[in-house]
C-alpha cells in the first residue's frame, strides 16, 4: 500500500509541474471569473446563468485535464525508459497503474476545489448568495473524470498518446449520447439498427448520469437512491476499465 501511495504522490507532483495543467487551469479560472460579467446579460435569475456557465467550464476543462494528462501517465514512463526500472522491481504492475490513477485523481480533486471555490465566490459577489448545493454536481463531475481517466489509461497501455486522446474523447462524446441513442432505438424500425444501438447503449458507459448541471441551476430534491446508484456505477466503470488496463499492461513485453 505504501508503494501505491508513493507512486500516487509522485504522479501528483509531476502533474502539478506539467505546463498543460497550468494553462488549462488558468484559462478555466479566467472563464469562471468572467461569469460575473455574463450574469449582467441575464434577464432574471442571473445566478442560474452563472451556475450553468461555471459548471460547464469546470466540466470541459476537467475533462481535458483527465484525458490529456491521463493518456501520458504510462506513455511518459515508456518514453523515458523508466518503465524498465519499474517493472524490474518487486511491485505488481496493477499497483503501478493504480498509483498513477490515484495520483491523477488527487490532481483533479485539487483543481476542482480551486475552480469550485472561485465559482462560489463569483456567484456570492454577484447575487450575495452561496449555492452550496452545486458541490454535489461537482462531486458527480469528479466521478465522471474518474471514469474518463480509467478509459484514458486503458488506451495508453497499448497505443500512442494522440490515439489514446482521440479514442477517449470519442468515448466521452458517445457516452453523453447514450440516452439519445436509447430514444433512437425506440423510434427505429430496422431490426439491424435496433440491435446495433441496443448493444452500444448497454456496453458503453452512460456519462450523462453524472451530469447534474440542470439540477444545480434549478434546484429540487435528489433521490438518495439515485445518488448511491450513480456513485456505485462510477466506481464500477472505473474498476472495469482499470482492470482491462491492468490485463493489457501485464501482458506487455518491455524487453
């Protein structure tokens, strides 16, 4: 366990030094800060506009961080030839991947906290009110980023960072369209089309389940069973893709 923590901490330190992380974070913080001016364009309920825009910025930039740093976690070790030192040590490869995964989750958590604090501060300065309930929406975004990171790491174990990023982005796009595909299946008439889309909707992760932006803007109660189910689903998705990544990584020959 101590080795996993050491790998996770080292991954976090490397991510913090990554220039792309700073560029994305600064740009996102500037955009979130701009919501103070955007709310002036809203006719009634300016806090809803700020919450919608702020959470959208957090979602997009968190996704970019999860993907573009996630796809390089394993590749960097291979490119630097440090992977040979790692695999020669008496540490299972799945623990190495788990440590990398946890390190990036810590990075995402720190960035999400910074972005959320800025968003809450901007809303408070604009409307003299703090919508604490959006923290739940941000927590669900972290679950989505966990799934995306595990997918990115899975692809990074057997292909280049560019292809890994493209494949993971495709998963992200399609994952948010699973609900629409289910609706399309109900409207379709061709048996082949119905079967194809039925397989896709059952096998692909439904990332739209982690989207609570509309709920955060309009409020209302959230069923506790839905929250628990979504958390379990996010953990299962992450565990599945990490498991596949571990199997592929275990079979790779670095000699």
